[in-house]
């Protein structure tokens, strides 16, 4: 499953100043900016698109209420943490693949991993090798 963020249209609430601060992201959902990278293109994959950083409500509709999710992505300090915390709060079990996550900065990535690491056993942090073992 692949998730992607798209800009809310129209921008509302805190999204208006967010898109003013990051105007490159204020484009239509079909803009190439939001294309899933070639390495993740899979015709069989479910693609969840939402104008929110957290994807839990949309993922829950696909996975059911208490799945074990393995999460990785960009940006750890934004989309990954927003999804992980909401999903864990709803009762899902989460594994974050630390070496498959990137952040807005290396420090912000580390901070997000640290925060999510405070939630065991609901959220655990593992490397790709550990997940695949």
C-alpha cells in the first residue's frame, strides 16, 4: 500500500498558512509533484490519497481497525508520525522502519523516531533487516 499527500483544495484552517509557507505544494492533485516514484509503482498496490498528513482514517478503511502496520516514508516528522500516532491510539500495532524513513532534516527525522519510540509496545522501531528477518 502506498500513501500520498495532496494539497487540500480549497485550503482551509491551518492549511492556508501552510501552503503560503510552502507554495510549491499548492498544486492540483494530478500535478507530477504528487506522482508516486517509479520504484513504488505497482499496478496491484492500493494507493491511499488524502489532503492530510496522517493517513490513519483512510488506511483503516482498507486494513480494518487493528492491523499491524509497517510504516516507512517521507517525511518521518510529518506524515509518518501523524499516521503512526493516530493508528496506535486507535489500537493498531505499528512498526516503523527507521532506515526507510527520511525527514525534513536529519535532526527532525531523529526527533520523530525518538517520539514514536516512546510508545512501545504499540509502536516499535526496527531496521529493514530486522523487519525482513
